[in-house]
């Protein structure tokens, strides 16, 4: 015969398990593809968003730069996070792309996590392009780069005219990136 305390623990455990399973299934049904992971971008206000050249970027040392600091003809801006499984699959292609095009393009990562986690990821993957901490600017970045879905990864390609020429939600193939960049160079 079980005592009341043991019975109560079992009951709470079962309720927690069923609630967790239901919440997981509910959140999992919202994802359109295994190549996309959601985050909550907050409310974006396009009317108060800065022009692309003035978009602030906070590097891992806390120094503010702007998108206008880069003079390469093509900029590839990639929203990512260390905890995002599709992002982890996409980063090696971005590393290859930066290596392949050299100074004709610049990939810029907008990372959604802590500085420590981002630095660990950069070291682990030996990323050859800079990443910036996006956390405080998520709503603005979502508006400026038109990432209304709140999904990761998300990629925007900016051409020599400093206008966004291509956006993609989810993992974008290396071939697609090459094609889009070739059209802009």
C-alpha cells in the first residue's frame, strides 16, 4: 500500500509528463520544416528602423559597429544561434562561402545567445567571419532584414547598391548562395 506522499509525487509526475508532452507537440507542430527553428523576435517597427548602412552591430567585445563599416560589394547577413540545430548544419557552408569568395563578400553573423556561448561555438566551428550579439536589437533586425517569421537560420544578401537582394528562411544551400552572389557581383 502506497502512502499519500508517494501517491502525490506520482500524480504530480504524471501531470507534468503529460503537460510537457502536450506543450512539446503543440510547439513542434508550428515548425514548418526541420531546417527552420523559431525564436521570438518581438514587435518590429519598420518606421523607426535605421537605413541598412546605419544598422548597429555589437561585436563580442561590446563595441558597436555599423553595417556601413564593410566595403565588400556583397554582404551576407545570417541570423543564427548556437542552440539552433539547422544553424549548426548551415555554418560549415557559410565558412566555405567566405573562404571561396574572399574579400569580394563579407558574411556577418547575427547571433542570438550569450557572448560565452557564441564564442564557444565560433571556436568549435573555426568560423572565419565575424558574428555580433543580436539580443538587444532583435526587433529592429527583424524589421530591417524582413525576418517576420521569427525563424532561424535566416539569411539576407545585400548587393553593391546596399539594398537587400535576396532573403531566405531556413537552411539555404551553398549552391543557392553562390547563384545569388554571382548575380550581384
